[in-house]
C-alpha cells in the first residue's frame, strides 16, 4: 500500500496555524477598529443633527442645507474609515493611503465619469439662485415644475402630471429657460380686422377690451397694440400684455383676452374676416338657369 507523503500536509497545517495566530493577534485591533466605526456612525448622527438644526435658522435653501449635511457626513465617514484602517493594519501609513487613493481615484474616475459629472453639476446647480424648487423651467424639450434638486439628478413635474428625472449634467450643459424667474410674463396674440375698418378705431376697441380683463397687469407695464402686417384677408394687430408667469396663469389670461376682444369687436360692428378667395377666369362663363324652377 502506497503512503502519501506527509511534507505537503505539514506545510498546509503550519500555514493554517500561522493564519490562526495572525487572526488571534489581530482581534484586539479588529475590536478597536469596529469601535472606531461605531463611534464614527454616532458622531455622524450627532453632527448631522446639530448641523441640520443650525442651518434651519439660516436663509439657505433646503437643497443647500441637504448638500452641506451630506458633505460633512462624507468627510466624517472618510476620516473614520481611514483611522480604522490604520488601527487594523498598523503597517499602513498616511503616505501609502494617499498613494493608493491617488491610483484608485484615476480608475474610479474613468469608470464613473458620468456619475461624478452629474454630482459636480448638481453641486453647481444647487448654488444657483436662478433655478429654485417650484420654478417652471424648460430644457431640451422638457418643460415643467422643478419638484426636487438632488446631487445627481433633478425631478421635473410636467404640466400633464408626469415626472421626468433629468441628469444634472443636462441642466448644466444646456440652456435652461426659467419661466417663473419673474412674477410677470409677456403674452402676445395676433388679431386681424377687415380692410375697410378704421385702424385707429379698431386699435382703440382692442385696447379697451384688454384693459378690462382682470388677469392683465396694466398698472406697471403698459399694453402694446401694433398694426403688424397686411395679410391676405385682414390687417393684423400684434396685441401684447403682461400677466402672471405661471403656465396656468398665461393660459387663463390668453383665454380671457381673446374672448374679450372678440366680444368687443362684435359689439362695435368690426369684422374679424376669414380668408377670402377671388377667382378670375380668362373667358366669361355661361350662366344656365336651373331646371325645374317656376317661371314668373
């Protein structure tokens, strides 16, 4: 019967024994490292609560308060994990840790380029004063109310109720129209009258009708009515006024003004023409009396 050589088994047993000794030797360090992690968690909770209470007394926006709380939390956790790593592995030095972080950050940066891009864009957007939660914005065909601005993404609630989650890099790199940056907004409609109508009279009737609408802001910003062009069937007026900046306020005001102008022109006997078409024939057309008609 062939015997198995004992030398490899002995080497394996010795290696396992060394690993066990090393593990037992690391138990105090592991215990202290776990205590450091637990203290880091506790300090992070206390610091976040204290910072949140302090920031609530300031005039900073809620999104900025959340950003500062997050950055402080990240700093506390990074410091705590570094201290625990040095305790667990005494051979580590600050220089070796920084070197490892430098090499690792390059690899992580290439792997998570889009994530970091959105993160940095989110920080810049949070510091903007021109786009706040509740504003109505438009960017790259997306239009709606800003519901939330997070670190990596922003939530846009469209006017039809749908929620669009937009990466912050899109809002940072593309033009953003903030429709509610001011309390008022200009609205324009085109109104046409017939060619035989007195232009000054029509302008006066339209102006009185627009001024009578309660959704029109006429105290601070005047109503403007300009004869715009000679159209195919009418003289077109450009009617411009100011109203609230929210989309629903714009739609409501436009509806009220159009109805008021139509009513005023009808009452004044001023025609709002539809397109006329004049047909010219090269030769005269013969006219034939319809059959079946009664002769008189």
